[in-house]
């Protein structure tokens, strides 16, 4: 049983972890955070076994991943069964079902799932169907929405832990050069992928004269694209460019995904931590994390957002004070990758 194995593993500071996750900026940050904690991590991207990753992504979105899991099990089993691990850590898990978890159980006594998305919601059609079948077979599910806790238990999860999304310890303020200031001269900034509810919202900001800059993918799909095109500065940006753009912007918007039932996102922590000013939708979790109009700025609808942006743009002193206090509160909250992952491991092993 997991509890017996876990009690033995809890006494060790060095764990051998098999980490299954699609390649991505945030998953790599979590892998590196585990390594900074002293663990030995073997990372495998389940999508790497498919020659056409985009096609696989579209297929599981509309049809689920049951047939794909059979192929993945055939490809991955000879690789992972050659070794033994203390923990298998599945990040996301849309391709991982009960059959693959049986294989993971042969190589590790503890199996954890962490999911930043909303696998119990309805936004992603059939993408998470196989994941939901696998829920009872994990030792721990770590979720980031309060509503997901009861939903996971209802599907048979033996143990569920709610955590916040987190910022990485290495994503603090960057050294800014004159060239950076020329590249990112933005006043009100949003970095994120297009979603149906975001287009009308940002269009209203532009109609009101808010000086908006947008970076992100798929914005050409927006019905509002003709109106938004002049504000779009390019596709998604990452790493130092992402942090510098936020750090230099006068205001950074924290838009949520309605389909994902978000009450916060990673930007909730990334923006204040790197020295930006968070201007986000007013939610119970945002109010819990930062004091309104002191450590962050909140709004309830587009009209209030326009009003708050205008006020902030006209008051340099207020912006600087809120950004500074927001970063101090972010540090005090301590919601970082290493702490999150340490908590998840301790909970799974207890």
C-alpha cells in the first residue's frame, strides 16, 4: 500500500522520480524545481512517441485518448520497466489511463497526478475522458480549483490535495537594458492565448482608448481580430522576454479562463513576483492573496477595468507603491514551485 511505502520514503531527502509530462515551459520549471530539492528526475514526454503531435492533440480533444493509450503503453513500457523509481509523477495526464498506470505501478510504489487544467469541467470536450477513468488509480491527485476536490473524490480518488498554481523561484525581476525599454514600451499589457470571452473584453478596452498591448497565440481566430490587430505584438513570449515585458509594463492584466473555472492563474503570482502591477478580475482567491488597491488592483467587469486602468496610468506614484507592495506580499505568500512540490510529495507519502 502507498502508506507503507510512503512512510519509508518520507525518511529520504533524495527520491528517484519518473516524471511524465508534455514538453513545456512550466513543466520544465517543475522538473527543475524537483531537482533543486535534491531529487533525481527522469522526464519522459508521452507526446514524443507520436510523429504528429498536433494531430494527436486535436484527436484527443474531440475523441479522447483511449486508443492512443494502447499505442503509448506499447511504446513506453519497454523503456520504463528497465528501471525502478520511488515515485511516478504525472503532470497533466490526458494520455494516461488505467492501463498505463498499471505499468507505472510495476516500477514505482507511489503515483501522483498534478493538473493545472480543469479536467472535470466542460471546456475541453473529450480531452480529459481517459484522465477521469484513471482518477481512482492514483495515490494522490493535486488540483488547483476548490471545485475539483469534490469532483475528484466523486470519481473515486483516494486522496486529493488542493494547491495554488505557483511561480518559479527563478522568475524574479530581470536586469533591464535600454534596448529592453525600446522593445517593451507597453502601458497596459496582456500576455495570453485567445479565448472566446477575451476578444470582446479587450476590444472594449481599446474602444475606450486604453493603450493596450497583446502577446499570445491564436488571436487571428478572434471575431474581433480586425479591431485587435493593431494591439497585437506577436505570438506567445517566454523566459526573460516574458518577465521583462511584465516588469516594464505600467499595468499587466490577469484575465481568467471562464471555461476552466479559474479563480487565479500562474500570472497571479508571476506578475507581482517579477515586479509588475497585477490588475485582475476580482475573485475570492485573488482577494485572499493580495489586498485590493494596496497590493493588486481588481475589477468586476470591463467598465470597472477601464476605470481602474485610467486611474493607474495617471498616477505613477500609486503604480509604483502597489507593485512594490504586491511583490512583498507575493514573497510573504510563498507560493513557489519548490514549496508546492514539496507539499505534494509529503502528502502523497504520508
